[in-house]
């Protein structure tokens, strides 16, 4: 039998020209918090599962806490100068995805983010943070505007997912998400995305293809919401806590996988207990990463510097995945 | 989504309508071949001889139902006979999460699925020709875990796109999918970014991407590479969407209209270029290639390009 | 009093650097067929007005003749290989504006055009050739695709105007037209537009910003349809024939003004009497102009050649207008 | 469209709210000034002292009706006091068609209109500052033949755009229009192409275009430069569209909803960025300039640009 090697998320970039088809990931397939290994699945003690499940579910609940700072809470503090821009110039304006021009730490930026409400009335106005195609097409317009004016793009991710409804399908929210991914992958300005609460599926990723992807300590990011995962796996949404643990959706999981770049610490008890401390942490992280990315753009000839940023962005996502291959 | 078990493998060259058939090898398990005399249309219950069924590209002659095709039938329906070459077949499923579901362990499930489906993963990639013109093709096979998109699916598609850029070859993706591969969690989600980013490079290289949407196509596949194409084709009656009808009805309590999420619905809503009958597929793709691939054919002939690319070609490949 | 000079449409391009603010047009303000001059307006014999009105109205009727070749009639003959492409990827597909990939005289092209029907049923399906925002956004998508693949763009203009309806305003047909003008003005491929019947207002111009603008002998092109003009001028649409003459909307008028590049002759009696002769004329004209434009792109370094084509396109429209200025 | 004759000219500096007022000269005919003690709101009939009316930027304090403004009131409401410089005022109307309408000759109509409106044409162009930042401004004045767009309108706007490119200055267009200038026929239509093509160059130069839509804005202006902007603002209640409601009702027999074609309707349908109260106009434009004009301010300070333009700057000017 030939040796099997695995490729994990975000290892050192593969030089394609050398045709090295596989590299070993230095990240373990199953880390310390991964309690279900292939061979021993049937023999795990129930209380261990329960501990992890409880811990993950607690994070899910904090990530969804209504008093947690939401996108506009961050923008208000981080960007005292902010002009919200509306509309996709095609069909409508989506209040579940907000964006606009802003100043951050002395530089002009474009900010985008899904916006949840704090009570029922707000949540209805914001559609519970679930964008429709119009939201993603507004985001597309603003991304392109950011590029036109050389403004870095800052994205706040906080959504259970794109809105699953008749209108979303009629105007193809899938197409809207896909087009955003296409444009983000080649947008000629630095992009930083931060998951501040829930990062639900393609509806989150649509503003998450970035040079830096960060997550708050108690945020989650997943291919499907815990409830949807439980529905798919066991046709029982009530098993969401088990699904949450099974699917490995915490910031810590994703950092271990190399999918995200950094976990930003929250105050004890969670971000909702101290908004200003949380926002200060975000300010520092945004500022630090932006400064690094901007410094990269100052190196050498401008077009080459941008090409280099885009190449790094491509490689970042290019290397995400785990597979086996006989060499 | 109902899954169609009735997908007998095309066996021979014994009929004249089926000139482009070129199966790489017999991949179907014996079990299926044994019942392979009649097929019964899932839509109108019409019985058709297998031979006739194959002649008609597995389209019901009574109600026009387009049966779901296995990857090798798709190759036969699109490419010139004998031109198909598969690549990267050896990329196999990993287990990034150490996924177990009520005692069912993911690697075991994969082993069983491989055996049943006769392929290593849900996406089969390779290249061939259409009317002699080279074309790279990626085919999602719904028989492999509902053509869910995981790491291997994404990796094989990206390798094919990079292959297209190196060889200056256009790309056809044939999509079907039940959604993301749940067992690979966040890695599955990231395949949306990975595949679409590669398509952006294909576009900058001035190479066309044709997307064919087949029944059923949902979730992350629809919301990534499949909807980012220069020309989007769909098979008649194919169900295509982001969220499934059941989820939408449960979440919104909306009454969904007749024909919701069919290929025809998408055409009416401006999301696909053409709904193409299966028997027209080969000729349509061939014509599109001729029309969009003039730059390449001009280069081959040593003719000066009329119009340079907008994008800097040096930047087309980020690796 | 200082000398007054006029600038007519399409004189020799003005070199901007030299700051020549005015040039005299060699085109007379009122040509031979212009019967209403400023000083003698009140004294014109009624029968002269009537002659011009009759002549113009006859052209309007030929331009609108249901048996006249329509966009798809031209495409069918000129481009035996044609794949119609549908949809704007935003909202819908408009049957009043068609387009797709085609081969014309051995080269790949993108074709676009408003499509009228021949009978009531067809006209309802084609909305009488009046596009909605979806039509113009499909056109936008296809223009950009033409640019991506280096395909010249051929446009057939034949519309009473953009559809004036609730839905057109909701999704802003004005925005759609404006965006097309913006994109056409910088599209990096040769563009030829031909008015084959009615060129009605902004709905026509939205595919009429081109390197070459041609008109068939019996076609019209106007800022508003004769009926709309009569409504605006006299609140009486029945005076359309008089409005048509007053507004100077014939191919010959526009050629005299320098607004269009060439008038293509029609068979005696009009294009509807002999489709194939008309289409042959169009084939020759398209082929000739395309060849010239393509030859221009072969001169010198490609990027500079494109820049030169775009500069000429800009100057073509930049110089359209008549005004007076004290120097 | 109702036309508002009630547009008294702002006369002095005798109130503290109106710090940015800077009229270039008294352009209103004597007739209007005589009745200039009260104004009566066309929407709610409220009577307001002229002085109070000017203090409130000619917005009814009872019902928020935004009166139509003459060009000089607009200058006062947007620019820093005393900063306005008009350019190209001497470009005057021609008569390309030799247009006569039932004995009324176009050049005569223009002479009368000039006298009545106190300006040479419907578009007034110039530049000034907002919070000290240079800004080029083009203002369509509805009092001049319903701000219909003819050759002079187009020529002056294009000259202003080219001026912006030469001076690296952002552009604000303030639009109102009843449509095309019928008297100039096809030349009027071509101004749509001419102005929008110039905006494409402005965009390639990386300079922002802000568009302010005011009541009423229809036809070719809406379908060209006014809707092609980086940020589109609209005044509360402004009616904006392509075809007028009467034409739509006559053509389609559709019942139009309440609020149809208002600024708020456009906002809801995604066509404008913000509906801005007149008193917020100066600060909003100033802030937008600060946020979008960082490249220029960086250049002025000798700071290296963070991010180069996508477009080749050499190509920005086609002349
Ligand atoms: Zn059937
Ligand atoms: Zn009032």
C-alpha cells in the first residue's frame, strides 16, 4: 500500500510549478477537543459527549445572545464617520445586510455586515439577519465601489443564513452569493472578515472570502446551522446541540483546522457583558491586520503588490480541504 | 429529494443514435445490470426497453422526463466517442472532523458508497472533445452521497480549472447536488470559495465556463461555481435552487407556485440562458465552444488576436 | 458684437489640449429639406409643410411596417450560427430585447436587438418591442460578455421606446439605460448599431452608443416617438405626422446632422418588399465597418489601439450638440 | 407636473442658520420679489414669512414639503459661503432643427426664457467648496424650460466633468428635469450618451460623482448621468422617474400605488442611497467627500497612495 498523506487547511502555500501534489499538514486530524475518532466511535463514554455538547451549545447560545453587539454597534463605535448606503440598483434595499462608507483609524473604508435585531420588532425589520438577494447585490455594489476608490473592505458576519423563501429563489440568492464570491476573490483591496456571532452557511461566506478571517471567541461558523444540521442528519431539529458538537463549529475548532486566522478573546461571560471591551479588541485586531496588509501593498511596484495580495488570497482558500491521495 | 435508483449503465455500441458514447470502464455493480431490460418512467410510469431508453439518451419518449444520469452516461451524451480521459480519479475522501453519526463512521460510509457507486467521489473530472474541440468536463454524480460537495469535490474541480488555464481549454461543469457534504463540516462550506475563486482566474484567462444544471441541484453547488458561468444551461424539468422546497415551506409557511425551482422557472426569472433537451446537448455545447473559443483557434492558427484580453494575462494564475 | 460660431455633430475631432473651444461646422444648420427657418416660419406655404409632413410620415409608416425585417430576421440570415442567451441574472428574461452569441462572416460576435412581433399575438409576447429593465440588464450582461471574449458587438435598434409601466419604474428602466450607456462608452470591443425600424428615445439609445451608427433608408430615430412628441407639443397625439416632420427624425435628417455615419439604401418601396436584398445591404455594411474597426485594432500596441478606438468613440458623442458662444 | 412659481430669491445674510448662502448675483425678475413677504405651502397651505422660509432652506416647517429651489438657493444650501465660481455661463442655446411650433420660434422662446429665469440655460455649472473641500457642481434649474436637457445642458456638463478630471475634483450633479429639450430633437437625445460617456472617464480617473435628485426629475436626465453615480441622494418627496405617471396610466391602464416615483419609493426599490433632508445636505456631501476623496487628500499631503487605481490613469482622458 502506498503511503497516504493528508492536506489540511492553510498549510504553507504549495508552489504549483514544482508539481508537489501533496503536503502533510502539521495540524492533527483530530485535536484534543475532538472526542470521536474513527475506530472508537462506538465506545465513547456518554458523559464525555455530553460535556463537549454542553460546552459547544453554550457558545451557540452566547453567539446568538440578543444583547451581543451587532454589526451597527461595532460600526457606531469603530467608525464615528459612517454614511450608510442603500439599495442594489436592481430591485430593492435589504435591511438584513447593511453597508456604507466609513472612516476607521484615519483611513477610509467600506463596511458591510449582516444586521440582527435586539427584539421582535427589530428582528422583523432586519429579517432576523437573513439577507435576501437584494442584500447580497447591495454588498456586491459596495464591494465594487470599495475597489474603485481603493478602500479596504471590513465585513461583519452575523447571520443564521441567507433567507430561505420564495422571493430569494425567484431572484436567486444562490446566484447572488456565487457572484459575491467571484468578485471578492479578485477584489483589489484588502479584505478583513470577522464573525461576530453566527456564521451561517453560504449566507455568511458571501462576505467571508477575505485576506483575513477572524472570529470572536464565542462565535460560530458552520456549513449549516445546528438546527438545519440536526434536521439533515437526524430529521430532528431538537438535536441541534448534538449537531453543533458533531459539526465542530466553534472559533476554536476552525482555528485549529486553519480555516480562520485568529480567535479574538471576549470578556468573561461573553461579548454581551462588555460591549466596549469587545469592540476595543476588534479595533486592535482590525487595525493590526489592516496595517500589515497595507504595508504589503506598499512593497514594490503597485500592480505587482496587488497581484501578490490576490495570489495569497487565492492560496488561502485553494488549500482548504482534506483528502487522501496515492502518490 | 427522491433518489432515482434506476440508472442502468449503457453497455454497448449497438445502436446508431448513440454515436458519441465512450464509457471509460464498466463501473456499475452487477446488481443493477441484472434488472436492465425495462425501465419504468418515474413521472408517467411508461415502460421502455433499455435499448430504446439508451437510444433516447434516457429521456422518456412519452412525457419528456429526463432521467438522472450517471457520470458515464453524461460523458456519452456530451463528448465525442472515445475522447474521454479521466484525471485525478485517485483523490479520495478524508475525514477532517472525525465524523461519526450514531455509530456510523464517515470513512466506513465512504467505503460502502464507493463500492455501490463505482467511483471514488461525487465529482468525476476529465477532458475530451466535442466535434473535435478540446473540452474539460466536471460531472457531479448524484449517486455518490447525493453529489454533496466536500473537500475532494472542491479539490478535483479546482485542479481541473487550473488544468484548463494551463492547457487553454474551456470548461463544462455538469452540476447536481443535494448540498454540502455534512460530514466535512466547515471544509465543505469553504469549497464554495475555493472553486469560485478558481473560476475567477479562468475568467481572467479569457476562457469560457459553461454550466449545465441537472436534476437536482441545491445548496452550496448552486451558490458557487454552478451559477458563475458565461453560459448557464439546464435540463428540462431539473429542480434547481438554494434552499429546498420543504425548508422554505417550513420556514416561511409560503405556498410555493407550481413549477417552482424547475429549470423553466429559472429561465423565466432570468437565471439560466437556455433549457436544453438532452439530445441537443452535444450540438449546443459544440456550437458555444466554436463561438466563444475563437481566440484559442486563432492562436492555434498563428493568426493575430483581434482583441486583447482586458485582464493582464500574467495575473491569470496566482500560484 | 463678437462673432458667433456653431458646433455641429461630428465635425473633425477637437484636440482638447489646444483649447480650441469652438469650431465651425461645415454642415448647414438648415439643409435643403429643412423648410422651417427661423425668420420665415410664419410665412411658409401650407402645401410645403404638407409635402414634407407627408414624406416623413410615409417613412414612419414604412419604418413601422409589420412585414419589415425585424431583428431576428436579420440574425437568422446574417448569422446561421446563433445561440440566443437569456436572462439578466437578476430578475427575469425580456422577450422584447434579444441577444446572443453568433458567427458573422467568419468571426464570433455578440448580437443584440429589440424584437417586434408581426401580429398581435407575437407583439404581445414581444411587448411591441418595448423593453423592460430586464431587457437592458440582459443586454448589459451580454455586452460585458462580449468584452470578456473580445467579440465585436452588433446592435439592431427597433423600438418605440422603453416600456412605460409600473414595473419599469419599480426596477428603474432609467437606471438600466444609464448603466448601459456608461458601459458601452468604454466597452473594449468594436460596436456597430443599426436602426432597422424605429429608434425611439432612450430605449433605443441604450444599445446605440457605438463606434458606427447606421440607419436604414426608411428608419427613424428620435428623442420621442412622433405620437409622444405631438402629445408634448400640442397635447394631441393625432398630430403625430406634423410632429414627425417638425422633429426631423429621418435617416436623411440625422445623416445631415452628422449624428449617424451612414444611411443604408432599401429596395424601392421599402425593406419589407425584399428582405434578402435589405439584409444583403446590411451584411455588406456591417462587414465593411467591422473590417475597418478591426484593422484599427491591429495597428500598434494592442492596449494603445483599444485606447484609440475608445477615444474616437468618446469624441464622436462628445461633439454632438449645437450651441453658441462668445469667444 | 405642477410647476412651482413660488421661488423667491434669497436676499441677504440677515439670519444665522443660513451661513453658507452665497448668491453670485440677483437673478430673479422684479415681479417675483414684490410678492416676497409670505409664501404659501403648495402641499399644506401653511403661510410662512419669507425670512423664516429662507432660514429653513425653503422647507415647510409644518409638512416638510421641500420647495423647488432655484440654482442660487441650491448653491447656498450646499456650498461654503462665498466659495461659488460659475464657469461656462456664456454657452448659449442654438437652434439645430430650425424649430418652430405654431408660429413660436425656438430662439425667440429662449430669449424670453432667459429674461424670465435670469440665466442663459437650464444647467448652471461651477465650483466651490464644502467645508473647505473643492467640489464641482452642476445644477439643473427647473425654471428654465423645465430644466429640459438640450445641447447646452450636455455641453456644459461635459465641460464640467472634464474640468473635474483636469483638476482632480469630485462632482456633484443636482438634477431636476421635465425631460429632453424637444426643440433640439435628436441632439437632445444624444446628450444622454455624451454626458454619461464623460462620467465613465471621471470614474476611470477615480473621482467620485455624487448625484442629488430633486423634484421633479424625469426622462433623459434620469436615464443618463443622474442615475450613474457613486452615491445617489434624493430630496424628500421628490418625484423621480423615466416616464411620467400620466403617460404610464394612459399606456398601461395600470393603477399606480400611493407614493409612486417619490424619493422614498426609489429608496425602497434600491435605486437611491439616501433620502436627505435639505438641512442635512451640506454636511452629508461634506462627509461623503471626506470619505471618498482620501486619495486626493493623500496626494496633496505627499503621502503614497495606499491602493493604485484599477484603470490605467493614462487612459482616463480620451481627448
Ligand atoms: Zn414518462
Ligand atoms: Zn407645508
